[in-house]
C-alpha cells in the first residue's frame, strides 16, 4: 500500500476501536540488548552453520554477514519502527506495547539467523520474518526512513490522533480525513500541514515556502553541495512526502545508478493545490483546519479546567460550521431569487433575448451565480466535517453540566426539578449543553439586580423530552418572541444577538426539536425545549 492508503487504513482502525488503539513506544535499549544477545549467539553458531563450506567460502560468507549485521545495527531504530508498523497493520492490530516489543524481537532474531525469540508458532514466526526481510529491503533502497512514513507517527504529528493515557484515539481532524475522497483528502492534509508548519525545514509539515518553491521551480535537480553549503533551505523529507501524495515525481540519491543528487518534477494537476498553500488562501479547508487545531489546543487545556468551564466553551469548529450555515443561507437567499428573476426577464424579452450581447452577458452572469453557489456549498460541506457527531447521551446529566456552568451567575437563584428516570437523547451532546447554557445565562441576565428566581424542569412526555426554563424577570414582549431567535437580534443593550440563534440552530437544525418563548407562571419568560427521546429517534 502507498502512503495515503496506509494512513487511511490506520485511521480507520483507530476509528473502529471505541477506546482507541495502544500507543507503542519502542524500547530501543531493550531491542539493542536483544540484538547484542542474538549477535553473540550467532557468532557461536556460525562456524557450525558454515562447516560444510570451503575455507574461502566461509570467509566470504562471514565477511558478508558481518557487513549486513553492522548495517542493521546502525539502522536498528528505523528497522524497529518499520517492522512495528507492519506488524500493527497486518498481523496484530491490537497488540499491547509488551506484545509488540516481543514480536519485534522475533524479527531481529530472524535477521540474525538465531532462534532467541519466538511466538510459539512456526507460521507466525515465518510471517514476521517475511516482514523483517521486506523492511530491510526497503531500508536498503531508500537508505534512510523518514518519520512520516510511519502512519502512526504522522497521524499524531498532524493531530489526526491524540494520545489518551496509553492509547491513540481519533480526533475530528482524523475523522474529517476519513470523510474525504481522493484529491480532497490530499487538500485536507496540505491545509493541516501548512497550518502547523514550523518553516521550510520542517520535516513533518509542508510550509507555504516549500509550496512556493515548487511552483517557482516545478522541475529541479539538487546536488550534494547545495545541501552542504546551505544553498537549499527546504526539507527534502517534505518533498518526498509530497511525492508519496502523488503531487510530484521524486528521485533520490542512488550512487549505484550514478545518481549523486536528488530531483523532483511537480505534476501539472498539483499546481492548484500548491497555489492554495503558497498564497495561504482562506479556503474552506484552511478555515476548518485552523478551527479544529484550535479545538485540539483547547482540548489539551480542558484537562486543567473545571467541568463547568468546559460546558461554557463552544468549539471553534462548531462555531465555524454555524457561521458557514448562516453565510450559505444568506448567499442562497440572495442568489437563487436573482437567478430566477434573470430567467424570467429573458423569457419576457422573447426574441430579443437572442441578441448576441444579451446572450453573451447572460452566460457570464449564469456562470458567476453557479460558481458562487458551488463555493457556498463546498464551504458548508467542508465546515460540517468538523461538527460533533450525533450520539446517544443522558439529557439530564447534560442539563446538570449546563447548570454547573452558570451557577455563579445565578447566585443561588436556581430551582431545579429533575426528571423521573434517565431520559436519553440523540445528538451532539456538547452543543446541547452549550444551548442550555445560553438559555440559563439569558435567564440570569433577565433577573439580574432583583430578588427573582429561575426554575429549570425536565420531563418525558410521549417519547419527547421537554425542558422548561422559567424566570420571574420582565418577560419578552409577544411580538418579539420569534424574532429573538434570529441572528443579530438582541433584547438588551450590548447583546450580540447570537446566543439564542445558536440555541435554535442546535435544537431545531441539529436535534430535530423545537424551542419556543412564552409566558412563565413565575411572571417572566418561559423558554421551552422539546426534543425527541432516543426511543423515538431509533424508530
């Protein structure tokens, strides 16, 4: 399999594991000790193994084996990594670190022609030996192994996976890659690399500077002197990776073929992708990459935050998706009627519509409208890749999390009536918590500065979960009870007008429910949420 296929296969394996896959850290010291033990035993057994050979042949074989052993000793770290990757991909995907260490030692023993380690199965030993032979052959061909050639390490470096205790779990970055086909998957990797690159010499992530160089010189040979004198300032490792992504043709150094330098040639179809990176365009992929990367940083910080603070934070990716939905909605509302009006105008003109200038300009207008609509659709499609996936969750526990997030603002003015049992809903839990948090914060602001109360109650009514937030504040005028859920509409000075718009988006747009505003028995406003219970969604 190629690089992209191996990466996809690895991420699919991580996705299938509910708790992630074991995170392997090679114990090089232990492998070197095993190597030394195997070498000592090989030296002891070699005379007997070569006993049938002539003295001249014995000396020749001895020297060749010593050369190969020395070669393996020097490249042992890369050999261990390559074999471990192959074992995880093809033989033992769920192996623990201890099991993987033992299997890699079998591969080392195989290379040194001794039986110091075994799985207990002749067939499995031979299969590991075959993987070891393949790894050695690949090492000889490329002479060195780039770290990114390990899908495990590359996925971790670009944050497609995250380390959780002693396991690797899939992030939304990795999930987005799995959702994308072909060239879109490559665009996504490039956007991620460029967003995280440390500069042109970064071996793990292609930088805008590398992309600009490839566009400036789409074909180039690089000789050893350029590297030694610092005339070539770009990572060859990144260029090799772009070759593995099928964006260019790369040829490495091979003295046996008289090739003392390196060369590359960019494929024509790769130019648009490289231009996006070199010019740092704010494409939908670039915007989503930055949002998801911010979320990954926030996830790291969340481990030090109280649960109440986590409930109050909306993910950057979810905010980006919401913003994209609103933008696409406005673009459609503006362009679709305009396109229809243009078609009606042409129809009303009758024969005059066939006049050359009008026909030519109409074609340009049609093309421009279609291009704008297509861009809007792509922006929405890409933004939705970062949205939290639907999953069953305990609705009562989610409401308790939201209450904890605003308890300081309510300052003891909250009364909570919990439901009977454990109502289960289906949807994006974190977004639901945020929506309820926004309603509670809205109620807290309504009663601020007065002796008032906020009451939260939840119950299950005929396969529906009903959540009510009542307050004893001034209430909402009837004529404004629908408008307050529109983006930009705020009842209080200084309000953003986005909080209740997000509530409606989550509950109606994402959870197939409703949210309404009315009069409360407490004298103020009642916000009522109705969402399907899990048993109803499963039908």
